[in-house]
C-alpha cells in the first residue's frame, strides 16, 4: 500500500475526493466523526487503483467555517483569499456580506467583493452606493458581467486568483456559478465526475468543491447560502474582526468594555459621530449575543 499526500477537492458525509499526484481518489476516513474540509492537505494510503483511506490531516494555515448554536460546518481550509459575489439583481443582503467579512477577518483571510451583472445598468448606481460601506473600509471591489462581458470578467479576476487559494461565496442567484464556469472551462465535467465519485447523484450543488486553475492557484465553489452563523467567535475576536473598530479599540474608559451601552466608550462615540455604520454596529451586537448562546 502506497502512502501519498493529497488535497481534498470535495466531500459528502464521510466520503471525500482527493487529488494526489494528478489522480482523483475516492477516500474514506477511519473515524466515524470527521473533521475534514475541502482544501485540506491529507496523508492517505491507497487501497486500490482509485480508492484510499485518509490517515491524517496536515496542519491548516486557515480555516473558514460557519456555526450555529449546536454545530459547526467547515467551509474550506488553507484559504488565502475570499470573494463575496453580489449582483445588481436580485437584491443582496448586507447581513451576509458583513458576516462573511467578519469570518474572513477572524480567520486571517484576505477578503474581496465582486459585483456581477453590471450590464443591468438600472440597478448599478444603487448597488455601488450600498457597497460604499465596505469599499470605504478598504475591501476591494471588482465589477464584472459574466454574461455580457465574459472576456473582461476573466481579465479582471484571473490576476486576483493566480497563485491564491480562493473561495467564492454568496447568495443563490448572484451568478457565482457563471463566473466559476468562465474561470474553469471544464467545471461541469469535473462536477459530474466528483458527483459520481461521491454517489450524490444529481445533487451537484449541495457540496463544496475545489478546482485547480490552469493559470495557477485554486478556486473553491461553495453552495449558495442565506445565513452565515458565527457563534464560534469570542468577544475579543469579534471586536477585532470589525475593521472600523480598530482605531478606537483601547480608547474606552473600561478595559472590559463591550461597546454596547457602556459610558465613555470610544466605539459608541465614533458611532454617534457617523464614523461607524449603524447597521454594522447592530450586527456586532447580534454576534455578541450569538457567541453567548453556544452550546457545543
């Protein structure tokens, strides 16, 4: 039995697909409870030509995951860059954008925004205005139209993805899959292969998968989701994950200030002066409440 190092490119239940030395292998774990994410580097032992057992997981550089009151869901490991895909239509949720940015900050992952469907000019100005909250904090925004200007979209995104381990996330309907198909021309074939290997049938959009990019680097496509729970983040992690809080941290009267109702709070003062967006501070309060509810 030969031992190999591979990269997990998809998973469903306890079954995974890894790429090792250019070959796709169907993998299982020895343990019933798994803690493996797409993007993980794993040590595997081949048991046949196309099957293997996962022996161990290498130490992760980064880990992105969602959590609710009861459980957590791993999204991807060893990411360097996160792209939040929004569009001029249908409408996008600021709550999901902000939660994704907080998750990226907490995990040490470089975050970018992609505005798709710029050809829908009637909604373009409003979308740009809403995204000012994030661009003013220093998050880069890249405008594309996968449908109307595919060549331009590839030219914009390719240099940003090259040499990076990236993930695309966003709500359903934002055109995320269209962008992936532009960047990975054989994505549909790869999905069918992975789906067959995992025996997921037609449910090809229900799992996260990794594609190696021809121009270097990799891109992970995650299923569209509407909620991004962050119950696992502590108070200290949360206040540091809101980029706009940075200049005011340490400026409060009380060292254990929670920045909610405390007197002489530097962050509340900045909020009152319009230096911090109110909906972002409201979300911070919601996340603090969530972090206190964790049961697992």
